[in-house]
């Protein structure tokens, strides 16, 4: 098993960050460009990966009371991940993304995963900034 984790501080209350991250209809705004999530009857979702042009049955669970999202593949258990939002005071939050690959065939390698995690966190922060900016108007 291989695990990766990245964190980023965001200028918003944890509830705002979690609400943005957990919005199933807006996951594509912060996930890597090559991944697209289609919600079925939650927690069931289908993840389409452009690179392999494949659909994968997955699960996505939001745990608002913990400000945590959890996901993973359904049938073959190739990978799992989570996103955790924590308040750090002063109206800011820390968001941590974690991925675990149980099958080496699913792991695209450290460079690709770290880049995808960093890009996803940056994109989520951009979405949060836009939303917080609009609510302040």
C-alpha cells in the first residue's frame, strides 16, 4: 500500500470550505481535470477517468459532523481517500487530502499524485475564495 497526503490553509471558515468540497454537483471544479464524478444513489458514484477512458464504480460519503469526505473504489478496492477540513482560527481552515493505493496498478506514481493533490487543493481554494467573496457582497 502506498499513501500520499497534502494540506493547504484556506481563508474561510471550515463550514464554508466543507460545504464547497462536499457539493457533489461541483466536485469537477476542484478535482483533477481528468476525473469526473457522476452521482448515482449516494453513496454510489461513478468516476470517469479521461486518461484511461474508463468508468469506475466508487463510493463517496460526506460526514458533515466531522467535516470529512471519504471515497474509494467499490468492487476491487484499488484506492481510497479522504478530505478533512479543520478550523485553525482567525477565519481560516486547513484542508488535508489523503490518498491510499492498495493496488500498485492504480498508483500513478508520487510525482503525478502529489501534483494532482496540490492542484486539487489550489482549485478548491479558488472556489472557496469565489464563494466567500460572493457571500460577502
